[in-house]
């Protein structure tokens, strides 16, 4: 069994040689989003010693207790399996079971009081874990499945979204990609304060994530300004080999009706349409936000929240906080 440093080194190599690995499961993402925190990766091998799957995780230690929790700003973690593409259904079933067996063994070795991760929509592992005492909750995201055809895509937007884009253009709002990570994070923080909200992640992490994604050509920051250079909205969005993600939006409440937020999405999609096929709005269980995402011609995609609580204290805290 590899130690932590060896596992992370192998994990980085895997990600470098497998561009199909989803963004939030990539090594550089975990390293950046878990800045200053304890994280590791479980490598799962077959009988021949080949790595067939892995699962990165954020390890939180509190009150002498150990928990694996979902990192902030990461839609999913969970297990990623390297299917060859030519397996029969029976072979896939056997591999999924072997991966689930190994994962359960490794989680027991960690002696966790709480396990909580979101799994990728493609993963069959949650269905297996459900039969073994894990609790599964359904989550949702909203995805535009194909952004390649601008005309077709714009026509799929609701009439309200199309009007907002025309309004923004008519009012001479313009977009560019020149805002710095520092200025974006400052603007994002100010927008949160307008709504009486606080940022759950530090400015240091947010800035580092922006810088790293941009440096790796896997992210960009778009902003929308008027003729007087008032900043109406901005968005940090990221992408992997197949999908772009609407990650951190920032919208000035004073300009909510200017159409800037919709123009921002439209221009971000146009910028990334030759890089990826899909655009993921990251979803929301808030019905008002979900309703807005639906107006961009999206499809609802479900993914699983996988959880197991092994501590009476944690159960009480979850009940007290109204956690689900």
C-alpha cells in the first residue's frame, strides 16, 4: 500500500495521462481547493496490480473525530473507474462490486464518524453502497447538452432570457476577460455582502483556484460593464475535456435588471463552445434558482449524495442544524 505522498504522486500521473477525468476529480483541483487542509486519494487496484479506480477525499478532523466531507466549490468527488469501453454488462457489474468492496474496506480503515460525498452522475457505486447501509440522497444539476450551434442554442433560451440579452446589448453593455482574480474575488465578496451573505471559502483559496485554472487553460473570468465602466456582473467558469461549469457568479444587486447576468452566461458559452460540448450550471435545490437555469434550454441531471454517519454526536449535530 502506498503512503500519502506516493498515492498523490501516482494520482497526479493518472490525471495527466487521462484527460477524460472530470474536473472536480483531477489532482490539481483537489490540491488547490483543499489548500491548507488534509486530503488524500484512495487508489484501487485489480488482482494484477493495475489501478482501475480512485477516489480523492477531503479529510476533516474535529474534536478528535475523523470525517470525509465534500470540498467546497466541487460538484462531485466520489469514485472514478477506468472502464475500457468494451466491457460486457456482467464485467462492469463485477468491476463495480470489486471497487465498492475495496472502497468500503478503505473507509473502515480510516475509522470515520461521518462520510459525505457527491458522486458523479455516471457512477453506479452509490446503488451498491445503498445496499450496504449508506444513505443516498438525490441531487440535481442543469446542463445544456450541446452548445456547438449558437443559433439553435439561443432559440432554446426562454423568451425572457432572449429579451434580457437584447436589452443588455441595446444598453451598450460589453464583456471582456481582463479582470484579475484578485479584483474578481473582491467584487464577489462585495456582492455577497449586498445580500447579507458571507463567503464560505477564503479569498486565498478563491484567488488560487482562479489563477491555477486560468494558467492551465481550464478556466476564465468574464465581466460585464457599462459605458461608465460600472461593473454589473462577473463569472468565474471552468472546464474539463467535455463540460464547462458555471462556478462562481457575482452580480451587483444594483444592476440585477440590466440583463448583464444573462449576457454574461451567453458570452461565456460562446467563448467555450469550441472547447467543450456541454455547459453545466452546477444545479441548485433552490427552486427559484433552478427555474432560472431551466430557461437556458437545459436538461435536469441527477447525481447522488452518499452519506454514512457512524456517530451519535454527529447525528445530533445534523439534526440540530437541520442537515439532510
